[in-house]
């Protein structure tokens, strides 16, 4: 067992590296923590639609990772959700662009729930009947999202920005693509990416370290497996379409403005620093405490339904702005103009120094939640960085880094989607 300690946060991480390739990272908490939070994750998500093995490229339909997340709960002797419930354990799962996670929260029966979780992942049960049944459930889920105007707006923006990259698809796929997900697809995903060699298990909260060591020693029965390399598609730097305008039955017009960012993907630490630098830049430009945000409010160009979002996944990234507005075309032009002048107007050294302190404070505060801590631990570990290194990465960002990143940002191609009030 490896013990890693961070003196600043007074945190210890106990690490078990099993012979089968799975890693178990335990973050024990002293009283008054009475619950245990478990997250088992795979670096396999909705963006992973192809892999290369033995010189051949194998492809999956969009939505395959999400479909697999649903289907893995089916077991030969019944539904795993019901089994977790019978143990008094709250279980769930989620699929993102880059990973799939299976989680549970328990105050008792922790080892029994762990045994069930691993047994569920080791004994896939795919039949023609249960796959067809799941297809109908996921189709209804997708239709529900399609009825949401904000989701439709976001999806239109992604298809206007991306030609080949999986960002153009919803995480759940499409009504057409899920019809092509069959037993063969799910079985291949299981054998290639669900092996213990590709798993990270993070346990946080109340933990009996000795009992855990005994439990995982008994579990360590599998042989290692070489995980195939994800195949990255070639995505043009330009956007597919500069602007889409649609008439919609909405109470107020909507604007989505997206910027296709230059990828700086090199290694884990540099990639995370690039993401954090962009995140700080965007909050300086358009965060709720920024001058431009208050200017937009005062001019009544936006209302409270205004938000910004940035996504950094592997080799691709984008920054998007969403807003309700009475004049979407004017707002779009005004935003692009003001952002192009931001270096002199918005990016002050004082604002940068102030926001760095705020960012570090928010990050440390988030670690008070064991669920959030386990989630962040998994997220950064899959990107080859340790959770507590993130503070050092943030502190290494300089004002000059912000200015250089801004110079890249204003050169980024943009695309917009406008929903005009009908």
C-alpha cells in the first residue's frame, strides 16, 4: 500500500494497486463523517467513438457509452438498482464526454455494496430483449431533452461548430444512432474498456482501511488487459456554419455564441493549466463580477438568464455564451466587439489577482464535500494529475499567461445560433 500525504490540507490518500491493474484510492475522514462515498470510473465516455487495435479502426455508434452505462445494471439474477436499494445504499451512474462513473453513498453495508458493484461490472448481461427495452427508455429520455429549448439551442450550436468531432452528438446519441447499438457493440465495449485494468476506484469518508485491504486482496483475481488507444478524429479549425437563425415559439429571443478554441493538448499538467487559464480568463471577461456583464445588464441587452460555459475534453475545447435577449443580433455583434477590446478595458492586473484568490478559496471550500472531493479526484487522476496539485497549478498561472491566452481566444472562429421570438 502506498500512503500519500498532503501537509497543506492534512489529507492522506491510501493507494492500492492491484495485480489486475485496478487502482483503489482511499480518502478516509474522521468523525463526524458517518457515510462512505464510492466512485468507480473508466476513462471512457461519449466522445470515445473509435479505437485503434492491431492496425484496424473500430467504431461505435454515438451514444454507446451512455447506453452501456444503463445496461450494465442488468444482471442475470435481477436489476442491480433494486439490489443496492435492498442494502440501503443510494446508487447512481453518469456518463460525460470523457468518462463513465458508477457511484454509491452508504452509511452501512459498505463492503456488501462494493461487492455488488464489482460483481455488476464483472458480469454483463446483454440480451436482445433487454437491449430493445433499454433502447425505448433511452429514446424517451432523448425526446424529453429535445423538448427542452435550452438543450435544443446548445445542440444546434454544437452541430454548427463541429464537422467531425463527437461534440456534435448529444451524450446520449440520437434516436437513429441508438438503434445501431446491439449486443455485439456492448460486448466489445465491455471487453475493451470495462476491464479492471481501466478502472479507478475512489472511496471517501468513513473507511476501515484494514478491512478494505483484505477485501481487495480477495478480489484481485483477474489478469491485466491492455486497453486500446482511442482514435482521435481530424477536426477542422474552422466552424461548420457561422450563423443559424430560426423562428421559435419562445417568450423572448435567445442567443448562443460559441468559440472554437485552439487545442494545447500536450500532457496532463499543461493541459489542466491551459483549461484553468481559460476558465479564469472567461470569468474575468464575462463573469457576474465583470464590468462587461454589468454593462450588458445596464443596457438591458441581457437578463438573469445569462451564463457562460467552457468545455475542455482531450484534444478539443470550446467556450459558449447563452442569453435571453430582445435583440440577439445586436447582442452578438456587441459581445464580439467588446471582447475584441477587452485587453485594454477588462483584463486588469488587480482583477486577475483578486480572482485567483477567489478561485483558490472556492476550490478549497469544494473539498469539504466528500462527493465533490471524490469526483474531482477521479477527474484529475484520469488526466494524469493529483487533486492537490491543482492548487499549485492555479498558483503557477501568471497575468502574462492570461494575456497570451486572450490573444489566442480573440483569433478563435465563432459560430452563433439565434432563436427569434415567433
